[in-house]
C-alpha cells in the first residue's frame, strides 16, 4: 500500500479546547481514520513550526488518503493541511531509471 505524510495545522479554537481537556487525540483520531479506509496509521506526532501534527499513514490508494484529509479538515479543528506521497529508496531508484528513459525522448519547448 502507498505511504503518505499528512501535516495538519490546528485552529486557535482547537488548541484552546485541547488546553482545557488535554489528551492524545493524534493517535486516536488518526488511527480510526486510517482504519476506516482499510489502512493503518504508522505513526502520529505533534510538531513545532508551520504544522502542528505529522501523520504517516499506509492506506490503499490516493483516494483513501484524500478521504482522510478531507474528513479531518471538514471537522473544523484544522486550518491547513498538506499531504505528501512517500516513496521507499527502492521506489526512488525505479523513478530515476524511468526518468532516464523519459529524458531520452522528452524535448522541452523553448
């Protein structure tokens, strides 16, 4: 199954609610969402910077990851999200091999 990284930024209202009632929602919510589409949560972490949460999910396809991202965003606790497909090193090597084949026939317009 494909692996995706989903980064989320909470709204200030969501942070305020979590301060009033602290609990580990990252693992709980993300695990349920991944299982709902037939996948699994590899891990979830709080982070510092532009995004507040990082999730790594192993789900059946890009449509499943999109469903998770849309459902979580629609809940109102998130002000921004970003999803990135991830590749293994072996997949990256295969992409490089294919890029060489494409480069032999691709001629950019100038």
